């Protein structure tokens, strides 16, 4: 389908349940990374638009507002309704997601299923957010009451646009917050479409606001806004640090951050090598490697190292690169020129620093931002490709001998998002799980991400947790009420 045949329904800023132009009147272009052609012009939000959105969200959060008084069960029902509408519009949403982001259509469908599960999981939580009664000494009766933190700003990236929206909206809305979301400039379209669905679901005016725009303008306006109570961010560690600084400098808004990673997947030689290679392939090449928890450092024990490298190279070479809308396609384009240049640059650095190229290693044509699944062996810990987040389809294979050595090397990074281990030996698996600095540890599998399980980073991979019950706490303030008995 030529881009000119595509009709985008929603390309404006969404405030107070209405689509409006930006205050400046400016727009920006969103591209299809598979052919570099324009999909649509989108209203470009900036500080003035963020101000309007925050005003709307603040009014919707007033104590006597419809949103604050409809009751917890009704909030859950609205979330369920939104989840159902997303399901009804799945084909359109998946098409839009694949057009804007480049990910294979089948993967967009999976992301949508996961998003629906996330919204439904948090819908169930809406009326199960309980406080505690506290046995203080007489004459006090004390209890805690978790309350919504207030107006929240949410800044999301382009790698999983719908899913990141669901991770942010689920807990925010279940807990009764109101929100201003800024989608990534590369992928604004599905957030706007879901904003329209949220209106149809029946969320009151101002509860949900979406302001597309750029990071240093619209994003920064959110992180420094004096009337936003919390900012939730997913993206680079570099920008995560900026957001924390701006939050501290402005009004000490609460901050949760999901940032970069350089996650290890450790494979012991008691594990079936073919199965290991296939788990490792999915760990690193899913979503073209544009995944914060991608298992990019593949540590393989020396006994199966040679066999593993051979198998990994074969699996990578077999992955079909191409049009995201063809069902055999496993690898679509990278999201934009910046990522494309970054990934190709990292591949060059791997070659220069002496890693052995086993598969891929190049771009594919010039029509879109396609990069071949690339495998490097003989990677050493000091190489850039072993240290820096690549965020592309590039696997690094490193050899190790012992558990103690591989724990130390796994932890020798500023990041700590996820880790995987493949072994039949339960003692080794437990020792690794205990010792590795990572928010998620996956044993005999990889990327077992689930809305029920908390997800987030140690060290510079982030702050706080999303998903699970822990994901709610970032959207709640705990208020302690103590009542004195007068007689
Ligand atoms: P980024 O961190 O710049 O962008 C993520 C989001 O933050 C976008 O919505 C962007 O508009 C916004 N943003 C950018 N600058 C901002 C600022 N000063 N204040 C407030 N918001 C701001 O990430 P980018 O440039 O798209 O990708 C760079 C690298 O970051 C990637 O190569 C990858 O290594 C990492 N990354 C990690 C992600 C993750 O899931 N943890 C997601 C996206 C990128
Ligand atoms: Mg950036």
C-alpha cells in the first residue's frame, strides 16, 4: 500500500476529550521507516500545549470532579471498556503501529494482546487498593489511605508505542490519577487513536490527554512542569537523568524511570545447544533488537561455544528481513535514521575492534532503514559492542568458563535491567539469580515479561517498577490518618 492511500484519522493534540491543533500551529511529519515516506503531519505540541493539557488534567483531578467521585469500581469498568475497544480496533491499530514503527504486523498484534492484558489486569486492581489499620496506642485510631498521586506526565518511547501506553495508563487510571502522555515523535499515531477510543469508552473530560511533540520541547515541559505530581518515563538513560534533574529542580515531582540495558544471557554447556541458540536469537532479535531488556551479551560456556556460534549464525541468517506486512517477515526496518546510523556505526566498531563477524553485518538496500541480523563472536568485555546499548539486531557472543567468572562479568556494566540463564543445574541457576544485578531474571527462558510481574531496573537501568502490584505504588501517595478518641 502506498502511504498516499492511507487516511490517518487522528493527528491532532488530544485535550479534554477533543482533538485540537497546537497553539503554535506547527506540525511535524511522521514517516514509515520501511520506505521513508510520510504517513501524516501531526500537530506539534510544545510548552503551551502541555500547559493546556495539565490544566485540563488538574481540573479533572479536583476532589469533587466526576473522575474523583465515580468510585473505584467504575474506574475499573472504564479501563475494561477501553481494553475491549482496543480489541475491537485491533486490526487498524496493528496496521498503524507497523506503519509508524516498522515492526512486523504479527508482532504488533502480540503487543496489542499484551496491552489489553495489562489494562485488564489493572482494571481489576482499581477497587482493590487498600490501606491498613494500625494498632497505635490509645487514644488514637490510625489508618492509611493510598491516594492517587495526582496529575501524571508520561513520556514514552517508540519501540513499543501501544504497549508502553498500556503500561503507563493501566496503573495511573486504576489508581485514579489523571494524565498527560507524550508519545515519541517517531510513533505518535497509535496513542492518538487510543485517545479517541478512551473518549468512546467514557473517560470524563481531562482525565486522559495526549500531546505529541519532541523531547526537548514537549517532553521537557512535562518534566519541569510545576503542576505535575509525577513523571513516568521510558527511554534512554541519558534522558532519564535529565528528567530526574528537571523534576528535582522544579517541584520534586515523583519520578519512575525505565531506561537502557545491556542484559546478559548466560548459557551453560549442560543445556541443549539448539534450544539455547533459538532462545538467544529471540532474546536479542525480537523487535529488531529495539528492546530495553534485549539479551545482547550472550555468554556461552566453553564446552558448547563453537557449536553455539555456528547455530546462532545460521538462525540469524535465516531470519527474513523485509516488508512488515508480509507474514514471513521476522525483521522489519529500524525506527528511524538516527537508530539506523547508530546501529550501523556499532557494527563497524565491532568489526574494527576485532570481533568476528559470523552473520549479517550490513544494511539491506536503501529504501528503508533495514539492517541484517548480525552476529559477532570472539567478543571481549572491553569492546564497545559489549559495553554500550546498541538497540538493534546485533548479537554479541562471549566465551566463559565458570559461574563465578560469568557473574562478575554479567554485573560489570552500569545497567541492570534483566538477565537470563540457561542451565539444568538448579544450584547454578539459584546462585546466578541471587547474585546478578537485574530487575528481572529469567531461568531457562528469556523475556518472560508479564503484566502480573514487576519489571524495572537496578543501577542505571531505572528507578521504581512498572507492572504487577509494585507498578501501582508509583502512582499512589500513602496518607496516614490518626483520629483521637475524645472521651
Ligand atoms: P530518548 O530517551 O531520547 O526518547 C524517549 C522519549 O523521551 C521520547 O518520547 C522523546 O521525545 C523523549 N525525550 C527526549 N528528550 C527529552 C527531554 N530532554 N525531556 C523529556 N523527554 C525527552 O531515546 P531516543 O533518542 O529515541 O533513543 C536513543 C537511545 O535510547 C536508543 O538507541 C536506545 O539505546 C535508548 N532507548 C531505550 C528505550 C527503552 O525502552 N528503555 C526506548 C527508546 C530508546
Ligand atoms: Mg533522544
